[in-house]
């Protein structure tokens, strides 16, 4: 593995039907050095057990998915969202995840006012920063593809995430760049470079067209679609990003594939499309 | 109808199963003053017949859909695309359409280089401008939703369309703003205002979530989704846009509805959500 390429991490959503212990063993056996965790799996196993299993396998936790979901129709809903985000921060700290990915949620039901929803995201992040700071967890705003703007994220671009993060130090509020969500953006390369030390993580899967029926499940293995990962890697390099490359694929067919086979594909595609060229 | 609101036009794709003569009669009977035409319908009826029917019904043609599709894997493909665009310009002139909407096409098969594809769009537009000018037709670059970036349009935002149009006078190369494609953009209002006299048309349908299986067919009647048309109308007003509001809905259920009923809904929603407030 070469420095600057982002070492390879597996987000556990890629092998969704594997239990936590299986995915940890699978990563270790496949030579994958990092793992991105999901809260439901951590809660099922318990944070302490999770941390112990990961450490025993010699893996690094690269992120926890996910907090966010800040917008709500009323104050009680927003307060509940903040309480849940505080628990997510505590879980991230407990499992040793340096980064908590934030999915900033779409419009509340029946609402059409995007500026209001975006302001609620701004307020939600500001309310979480002290708790995150005291737990040593970095918040990472994750822009989602504009096709999820209505129901999942009113934050759609890297530049928009950078503007939301701007009031806070980069070490406290960063940006999770997911290639699948941002590849189409004509400004993505400049936005990544401009974000510089804000880049807190890099997730990858490929855009396979035509889109599958369920757009949440349409992602492909890196190399199966049309995303120019070389260009994105160049921008991340210019931004000074030296962190992990986390493979996160939501795809029923990938999930139906035996885990070890999926991990072989992930590793092979990493070396072919994602790892930096060089003497490494 | 009030000035500044954009008077109501029906894009014939909304009543896809109606023949040209039926949709023209339907618009006239429903009090809809404008019609947006599609090339296949014009070719089937003949441009001269189309122009005669529209004129006899007292309708204005508001746009012709569509040219574009500039990117191709080789020079022969690009030359064929330009020849087809020249025919589209001639058809627009023949039916009295002031505007030809351009869908700028996605990545060529097997290609991943968005900047190259976008350069081909730039070159394609430049090559068409003289022909369009000599026929009195305005080209209107239509940004499409980023979910169509791979296979339909590498132009995704109003700002990007404005940058593509910038080398040419606004009367020669403008922008078609389609609410369904651009509503999510955090910069959409400022981009529309900044585009000012570049705005060449305004199309509407609503974003209904969750997205239907076929994302091409997921559009709803205005008011059935989450788009804030009041905010968009405000931006268009600030841009000085006084043109038509063209309702263009791709939706199998709308198509299965009897045409007169669809037109009643279109008119009712226009008055409720789209027409400018005021004494009109």
C-alpha cells in the first residue's frame, strides 16, 4: 500500500449479510487494514466488544456511519435528533472511530423550504460540535447525490458541505467525500482541492447506468461504472488527503455474493483503480 | 393571466398519447395559450401542417424539444449529431418555435472523462450558433438533474449552462430552466438571477419522493411534490423572465389519464402554484 493513496478500508455495508465478527475476520484475512462501521452493528455487538474484536484483528476503524438527520418538522423532533447524534458521537469514541459521518437529511414531510431545512442542518452541527470535540470525534458532513435531496440530504455538493463546515476548525468538522454522490459535479475537483484539510474521509463505489430500479441500491464495484477515480484521487492528493479509501457498496447482487469473493474483488479493484501510482 | 408569471404552455410530452391535432385542440379548448412541441410529432405531421394547425388554433409555439446530444465516441458520430441539430433548427424555424431546447448528452459509452465530454458540448454549441442565428432560432441549453449525468446530460446546473452560454449573445444561446432538474441546487436562485436575460424558457413538473422505479418517468403534477415553485418564480422574476411556463410531465399514470382531465389539472395547478400573484 502506498502513502497518499489512502489505504484500503472496507465499509461493512458492503458485506451487509456478514455479522460483525465475520466482516472483521474477512478484512484481516484479505489484508484490508481498515473498517468502516455502522451503528446498528455496533449496538448489536456492544461498543466494547466491537472495539476489542477490531483491535484483536489488527484493524483500524476508519469511520462510523452515521449521524445527522437534523431536520424535523418540530422542536421535539429536532431535540430527539440531537440526542441521538450525541449517542452516535459516544459510540464513535467507544469504538475508536476518528470520524462520524453525518447524513444531513432531506425535507421534513410536507415541507418545501430548502433554505429552512439547510439552516436546521447548520444549527444541528453547531449544537453537536462541543460534544464531538470533548469525545475526540471529528464530524464529517457527507454530501449526498442530488437525487436524495428530497428525502435524505439537503447537502448535495462538496462546496456546500465546506460552507457548512467553515465556521469550525477542520479538525472538528470535516467533509466525507463519497465518489458516488459527487462525481457528476462540474466543480468537484476544485471543491475538493479548496476544501484541503477539511477532507475527513473518502468513500467509493461506482455509478452504473442505467440506474437500477431502486436508486439506493444501484452502486457497483469500483471499475464497473463511469466514475473517473483517477481524477478524484488527483484532487484528493492536491488537497493533501492522506487518509483511507473506504469501499462502501449498496447493491443486492454484491450482498448475495459470498463475502470472501466480494473482498477479493474489492482488493483487486483497489489496486487497479484506486491506489496511487508510484514506487510504493 | 398576469404578465411576469410566464403564461401557461403545455409541452406535448405531458399528453403523450394524444396525436398532434388532439393536443392542439385540447389546449385551445382548455384556454392554454402555448404549446411545446417534440420533433417526432412534428416530423410525423410535417412541419408545414404543424405550423398551420397551431396557428389556426390561436396557439403560440413556445419551444421545440430537442437538439443536443453532442458527445460521441468519434468524429463521425459528432458530425452526425451536428447534422441532426441543424435539421432540428430548421424544424424549429418552420413551426415558429423561438427556442430549441438542447439536451447536452452524457458520457459516450465506455468513457469516464467528464471534462472531455463537456468540451465536446462547448464545441457542438459553437458549431450550431451560426445556423441557429440565420434561422432566427434561439438555442436553450437545458441542465438536467445530476442523476442523468452519465447517460443524458453532462450539464447539470444553471450556473454550468450559463458558463457554456457565456461566449454568445443571450439572444442566441440561452438556458432552459426545468424546475424538476434544478430545484435541489443550493445555488439555483442566485444562478437564475445571475443568468438574467439568458433565461430562454421555464419548464415545470414536480419531484415526488420516493423516486419511482424508472427515474425518467417519476415526475408529478405541480403541487404533488416538494418543489418550491414560489421561490423559483421569484428568482425568474428577478432575472427579468417574462416568458412562458411550460408544463412537461413524464409519468405513465398521467399519460393513462384522459387528456382533457390532465389539462384541467394542469390549468388548476398553474393558477394555484405557478401564476404570479397580483391584480392580473
